[in-house]
């Protein structure tokens, strides 16, 4: 993860702070949308041409993928922990997010520990997930 972007002017410093805060909110909004099954809100966190599979791109296929993936669980609880962000350029960033999840599977609850390796893109002044890789 690169952090080579060093602001030199007050405008660049403010932009950096605003970018970091906007990016920092993405995993929290993701967790809330997953846990409340707000799939329309969830897919809006991703770039409009997000790659879903080898042959599929876009938010609608992503929404279908999430609906299928989440149908295996009852309630879910995601707690976002550490989030390290590297601003690579004014429009590209990367990050590592740790998360604890609790998933209702049938009559039992399962606890998991996740690490997401994220890539973020800024489009029209707003930051989005480009990709989330689950570890």
C-alpha cells in the first residue's frame, strides 16, 4: 500500500483530509448496508462499472451477487475495526480493513474475523470501492 502522496498546499491538505474521511466511511456504510440488507445502498458504494466476475460488470450484477450470497444467512452483525488507508494519487487509494462478523446460520451464530484488502477510486469528487478482496 503506497502513501507517496504528500500534500504541499493548504488546498491539497484539506483535500487529503476530506478524502481520508470519505474513504474511512466506506467500510462502515458497507457493514451497515450488509447487516440491514440495504442492497441498493450497498452497491452504490462501488464504482458503477465494478467487476463482479470474469464476464460481469456493473451494480445490478453486483446486487444479484450480494442477494445470493447473503441469502445463506439470517441476521448478520459486522463490526469494523482497524482501517489503514494509503492515498496513491488524487483519484486512487488502497486500504486494509479488519472486521469481526457474526452470522446467524440456522439455529447457531458463527463468529468470523475478516481482513478486506480494498482499492478505492474517486469519480466526480466522490470515493467508491473499486474492489474488495476478502482474506
